[in-house]
C-alpha cells in the first residue's frame, strides 16, 4: 500500500472520530452553543472521512498503467492530500464563527473552499489517466 494511501485512510479515520465527538458535543443535553457545529460535522463526515477513504483506496487499488509512481505517492496526490486537509481544517475553525463574526472568519472560510476544490482537482488529475481501458495490441 502506498504511503499516501495510508495517510489518507488514517486521516479519514481521525475525521470520523472527531466528527462523532463534535456531534456528541453539539447534541449534549443542556448545552447552549452559540456557534453552529452541524455544518462542521457534515464536512468532517463527507470530505474528511468518506472522501479521504475513497481517495486512499482508489490510489492504492487502481492500476498505475505505464506511469511509474513512487511507493510514497506522486506529487499530485500529495498536493491533493495537503490541499484537502488544510482546506478542511480552515473550514472547521472558520465556519462555526461565520454567523457570529463574519468580517474575521469570511477570508479563511473562502480560502478553505478554494483549497478543498484544489485538492479534489489534484486527485481527479491524478486518477483520471488510470481509468483508461486497456488497449489491445
């Protein structure tokens, strides 16, 4: 299993754990939170857990084709990992405060969206050539 796949899968598991923790905290009886934690929970589940598990397994299982990919992973796959996770972390720390103090949290929030999109684009560019059907000689 490539190193990048291990990082993606382990990160996905961490996001699952922290998403359940955030959900438990936000739904704890008697808690009066002024910040919205449910959007954070859903982003941690969908992009943090599900998407990263899918990305990790697909980078591991799809054939590499003629292109030689190092055991650690390609630069594009590492860019996808770093961009997606940095974008998620910025979103986790900016989105709950978006409705309380928009002036401060809007810039990291918008930047997080671009980082997440860049991460997904890098992944698509990495995996797309692997999806070609084998040609008969």
